[in-house]
C-alpha cells in the first residue's frame, strides 16, 4: 500500500479498492491483473469500470492542474515541499518546484 495505514477507510471493500488504487499507481502488471480479477470476482465488472474511471479522473485532474500552472495553496506549500524533498522528486528534470 502506498503510504501507511491498515486500509480500513470505513468503505465497504475499502481494502480491495485501495489495493486496486495502489496497483494502478504502481508498475507491477501482474499485481494489477491479480487485483483486477479479485475486484471483478468480489464486486463485479461494473465496479471495476467505476474504480478505473475514478483512478483515471484523479490522474487527469492533477495533470491538467500541473499543465495550467495552477499554484499550490500556501497552507500546502511547506508540507508539499517536505514530501518532494523526502522523495527526491525535484531531482528529476520534470520534477515540480514548490
């Protein structure tokens, strides 16, 4: 799981949905295939489509915001800067600057 916690977010099948989100954000195709299959088996194909659409929406919203140069809110700047430093994101040529 990305981050910390036990996956209990108070949503029915939340742990499975978080595993799907982690797999979508990750680079392990086998893990993604496995969790897709589990999601279909437990919640059905329509839920997989909804979950994939939700993940894609988050990705696109962030990309649109980045592309338009929307500045980060001041109260988020210091925590964001700390995360960027911890992960070394700004070391990449396309890394954001906060």
